[in-house]
């Protein structure tokens, strides 16, 4: 039997890793670390740092790095993602069988939280469907959405108003979600908020949340939209990658 732990590690700040996450890491026999290419080497470097800082001398964990398969980019987005998840699951399965042939405890450190716009749970389920005897556990982590609201010192929701969490692609396709007072947008390739009529919308934006290079901007969308897009492009060019999130809120009058 393989016990597979998906461990949420927060958004880049080692201080955001919970005690439960530390304990789960130290119980693991095998920790798998994905490499996402040179442009995103910061992400693997952070995982290496966490292992150095948080694993005790007595920990049995063997650390194994692997190259993350790339995703195809065709018009059939959902099919591409499913194929990509299958390829990742195959890599996980091969490594687990190679390093834990008699069973044991495997773990992956998941950026943010495994339940919020992350596919590690879906990938892990493919191991079960392939016949691997695996028991999956989840250790929750601090999400980028929590860090965004904390850094901007704002509540997630307006008083008595609902919140919708969506993606940049969906925001472009469908516009402002019906009856939403606040919209949190993740996985935006850049500037999906420009597809909205900016009247009476406030935006709180953040990139590299929890990291030393964290960047925050906020204001009326009509005033700051172009500035965010320009700053995002600068940061992406400087670092080779970007991870950002933002919160949009309409005034109560605009919802009527």
C-alpha cells in the first residue's frame, strides 16, 4: 500500500508552511519534487529550501526530482489537460514503484492548497484508476487568495455579498458572474479584467505573493487597469515567469 500525501505549502513564504505540513513531510519515505524548466526554477528552489529547513536529521525521506511533462496547446483545452494529467500520473506512478517497491509513504509539496485550482488530487485519482493501491491524504495549505487579502488588508467579501472564484479564461468568456459582489480571478494569462466594463469596479492585484519579489497594486479598475498590465509584463520579462491573482469588487449600486 502506498500512502500518498498532498501537502499544501502556501505561496512561497516558508513561514506559511503549517505544522501539519512539516509533520507530514517528516513522515514521508519519498518526496517528489517537480521541475518546470529553467524559467520556473524559483519554484523548485523553494521546495528544495523547504526540505533543507524543515526535514529533521532523523527523517527517512528520500528526495527525488523529476521533469514535469509539458502540456499540449490545441483548441481542445479540456482534452489537452486530461492528457497532461495522465502523463504526470504515469511519471508519479513510475517513480513511486521504483523507489517504494514494497509500499510506503510518498509525498508531494503542492503550491498553495491542493483543493483550490490545483490538479494534484485529480492526478492522484488516476493512480487509483490505474490499479495502484494508494491511500490519498491532503494537508491543507495557505492559499494565494488568503495572502492577497491579507497583504491588501481587506476582507474577502463585501458585507452580506457572495464571492465567486473563477479563472481568467472564464472571465473573458462569460464576463462578470451573475449576482456576484466580488470575483477572485486565478490562472489569468494576463489582463482578463480588461474585458469588463470598468465602471464602479475596484481591483486588488498581487504577483509572487509571499515571495521576496512580491508586488501589489490596487485602485479603481478604470484608473489602474493599464498600469497593472504593463507592470505584469515587466515582471514576467524580468523573472521569466509570473504567478498572480486579483480580486474584483463592484459597488452595491453597480449590482442593481
